[in-house]
C-alpha cells in the first residue's frame, strides 16, 4: 500500500517499485537500464 498521496508507484510487467521522490524516479535502475531509457517509445499511463 502507498503511504501517502506523494508516493510514486512504477509498475513494469509484474514488477512494482515504490518511490518517495522524483529524484528516486529519475535514478531508478531496472536491471542494467534506467527508467528514462525504458520509457522511451513506451506508452505511459498516469493515475
């Protein structure tokens, strides 16, 4: 569960990452790649 409205949740396939800041979001490493590189060319949904 999220702790507050300020938490950020990133879901890619069956993996879920919970972050607490935009700095965490920018620096999020998924495997050998960064979230920014993965998002290039992918449809993103914001809730």
